[in-house]
């Protein structure tokens, strides 16, 4: 989670720096055109006043637009796996809520969300739900009479399927995230979706 926060902070600093530089440049150019002044612009004067800060912001802005930095950012916040064990998947960001009884876990994690599907028995799934403060709803009965659409696979090439016989466990939003797990009785498989706000 620390590396996600670090890269988000770097992107935020770069965006603020780029917007500030653009605003100063436009304001300086407009001032010079309207007043007919020549000489150094305010942007250049501000850059000369704080050279270390200027160099740092310039380096961050250049890094953000380079393909190597973008690839590094994507690889730092991307994790995919197939056929993982519950003990392995529970160590991965956003997947620590998975039931310990989960087996054959396929997962895909990105910056602010995660998808996973895994094998689990209905008894283990119900036991996991009882240990959580979740709203358990049976598919096919009010209020969830229609089949539930679930996503699975990689977030880059995700697939959807309909679950018409099963259970939905929706954890209420807390600490700025939501979790939904849909259990499919026909496949004895559950579909997990995590989304951070």
C-alpha cells in the first residue's frame, strides 16, 4: 500500500506543478502582451528564486511523461495471479478479506480495485459471512430477484457472467472502500470485487 501512496503523491505533485507552471506562463505572457513589457517573465523569475524546488518539479514532470516511468507506475500497482492458495492471496493488497478456506484463487489487482474468483463450499462461505458485518441476500428472492452480473478474469480483459442461483454478501462502505462477494451455488465458486473510493 505504501508504494501506491508514494506514486499517487508523485503524480499529484507533478499535476500541481504542471498546472501551476501553465498558469504562471499564461499569466506572464498575457501581462507582457497587454502591458507591452519585455524582459524576464514571472515564471522565470520564480524558477530562479528557488532553484532546488524548480529542478525537483521539472524532474518529476519529465519523469511522469516518460514511458519508463509510466511502465514502472503500472507495474507497481498491478498484480495478477491464477490458481493461488488462500494463504498466498491474503498477503496481496486488497485481497486480505478473502476467506481462508478459499482455494484455486484467480485475482487481478489495480490501483484502486481488485477482482478475484475462487472455489469455496457454501458452508464455508456462510461461516465467513457470519464473521463479517455483511448484508446477505439470496439471489432469486426479494430484494434480489434478478440474476447478478459478476466480473472475473483480469481487469485488463475482464469477463462477465450471470449468477442466477446463489448468495450476495455486500459489506457496507467503511474506511472508504466497498466489498461484494457473490457465491454461485451451481459452480461452488465465489466472485470477489473490492473498490476503494
